[in-house]
């Protein structure tokens, strides 16, 4: 799918200047570019989790020299979250190759946006190597209110936005009127209807160890605002399970019997011991989730339905150490928190659909 042949041809004809590469452990871009162009690859830039993907969520990353290529690595999740003129001194182009998951709050989207803005200010052309996203063209979840713009809500698009990294770059260039010299190296043999695991999936971050984790991430990511509910983050079932010692799984499964299949989600009871978090080593009552219908998959909607039911049955336990302000950041507004408090989910879902109709008029679709 990833078209490195087209990338090498493109770089061979555009110019002969040194370039910077924004990437990470998921890709093979650094080795391919060094083999093809040698020292023209002069600078490496890394997103959250670092170049080699070793840093945990929210952990500042650090720079240094790449151990194989002897090229400086500058982190964009530390003191600086956008490239500086000092980092890009002598650089004639920025190349971006990041494996994203197609969810607005996953921070690689912000890193792409800030890098594009820096490139526009420095009049640098940008080339994006496009990659697939696990959710294909799935659209689901709320739009973002401008008042809640942040690193996890950088642009006003749905939570599950259905755009590849290349499409996101073109969208940002268009809506922000950056005027970039922007080239997208399109994939081969991929479409937005592709919503199945692809061969050799490489984890884009420590919390996304598998394709299933990536696909279910927008369903369970709200646990970041409700830490009393475990999602096995950092474990083998990361973002694929919801669990707690107090969870009444049989009753909840009855609650979801008719609703979740309509969102393309299946679940079953599953007892497990998380490796991290507040319940480390304890046996938990869990709900193991799965994508059962890729063509009717609405993960954000399913997540809200599940969280509302858990809140109704286990309000006291569920709300221990809750961070409602972080829920607002993740979702980009107070609408979800207000709907959970007032039990008005149908109105919430209706507002999502109306806002998505407007988004579709501007969405970039290269496939």
C-alpha cells in the first residue's frame, strides 16, 4: 500500500536539497531514504512516544543522534511541539511519514498540523507519505468547539474523521489557508472501504499493540477521563476491554444486547489481570470488545452508550477520581458531559450527525 517507489521518484526530480523526516518506529522511511539519498536525509523529527516508540503516554521525549544513521533526532513532544528554525537550518523540504489511527485525539494529528504550520512560515515544501487508517472511512463522534482547541483537539473535525494522514494534511492546508507546496504520495490499492487488518501491522505507539486496539481506541479512550474503569492500557488487551472489580458484567451485557450490535460491536465477559494502572495484578470483571460489523461500525457512539450504562449502574464507583475537564478536552466540547448528566443521548447523537453533514462538504477524499 505505502508507495515508496513513487516517493523515491518524486524526491529524485524535485530538487537536490537536504530534507527532514518526521516519522517513528512504525515506518521504514529512514533506512529507505538513507540508502537512496545518503546524507540528504539530514534531520529526524519524532512525535509523541519518540522515534523508537519507547516513551509512555504524555511522557516528554528527548533528542540525540540516531544510533545507526548518525543524524540528529529532534523530539516534537518535549520542550518544543513544532519544528523550530534551528532544527531545520539548511533543510529544503520536510517529509512526513506517520502511522495515524484516524481519531482526532490521537496526538499525531496535532504534530502534523504544527509541522505544516512551521513549514508554511519557513516557506518549506512538504511531502507526505500516505498510510492506511484502521477505521477506513468511518465517521463518528462529536465535532470540536473552538473554545476547546488543544493538542488532543487540534482541528474541527469529527472524533473519528475518516481521513488518512495525507488527507488530513491537505485538509489542514485548505482550511487554514497555509498555501503550502504540498505533495501527497498516495497509497496503492487502498480505499476508504478498507476496514480490515492489513498484513504486518506495526504498533504506532505503546498503547496500540494491535489493529484491534487501534479500531476500538475511540470506544474506550474515554477511560482517560474515568480512571476507575480500566482499559488494560499498555497490556495485551489495550483499549479492547473495560474492567473493574465492581463491574456487573452480566447485567451490562443484557443492557447492551440490542444496542451494541447496531454499532457493529460485539462483547463477552472476560476476567483478566491488568499489568498496569490502579488495579495492577487484581482479577477484574471485564467486557472484552470486538469489531463484528466493519460496515456498520460506530465506535464513538458505542462508547458513549456503554459509558452511560455503566454510569447508571455504578455511578459512585465509576466517578472516583473522574476528570470531567479531560473528557471535555478529548471530545472537544462539554456536550458529552452534559448529555451524560442529563441522560439525553439521542439529542447528542442527532447533533453529531448534523455537524458531520457540514464537515463532509469540506472533507478531503483521495481514495
